[in-house]
């Protein structure tokens, strides 16, 4: 049997790596913004990678949360943790969507660049905190509470 929980949560390692790169690039934007500039290209690649990664990862976590809600007895605190995750996913999805829209524009001026690099750093930091919080408050009880039967069901739903 594969370690399906490990598989889902291991996406955080990739995310952390890309977040660090994204933060570094975003601090390198100067007063002139050129789409062909190496920093811009690298930054855009990181954001694109993360956006695609999150689409899949959040979906998997939401399948997991649905399954827990249907099959596992949870405490009020555990329910609070899961509601917070769902809220945060929504917020982060919107954040990345907006950032992608800004990135694809051609008419950014200095003020917009400053705002956009600051906002992107905040967004990346938010994602970093989110993954850390899940590692600390969500995955420990998931690992403890899910039965083999739950895990097999999860595997089947994720593969679909
Ligand atoms: Fe998440
Ligand atoms: Fe996660």
C-alpha cells in the first residue's frame, strides 16, 4: 500500500523551494520592468509552477477533508482546523489568480511594480505559513485517525 498521506503532504517540500525562489526574485525587481528580463522570466516561471501545483494539491487536500468529514469522528478543534484550511485555499487561489493577471500585463509602471512585488511576497509568505500550519495541526491527526479502509478509499478518490 502506498503512503497516500505522505504523497499529498510532500508537495509542501516543492512549494517551500519555489516560495524561497519567488521571494528572492520578487525582491530583485527594479524601477524598470521588462518581460524579457531574466528575473521577470524566472519569477513568472515560479508563479506559474506554484499556481499549477496548488491547483492539484489543494484539490487533493479537499478530497481528503471531504473524506474525513464523511467517515471520521473529529473534535471541534479538528473541525476548526479543516474549515480554516478550506478558507485559506479559497483566499490563496484568488491571490494567485490575481498575481497571474498582473504578470501577464505589459503596461506596468514603477508604482505598480513596487506594489506587485510586495503583494507577491506577502502571498508567497501566506502560502508558506499555510503549509507549515497544515504540517503542524492537520497532518498529525490525519495520520493518527485514518484507518486502512479510509486510506484505500482516499487513494481511489485521488486517482480518479
Ligand atoms: Fe492546503
Ligand atoms: Fe498543503
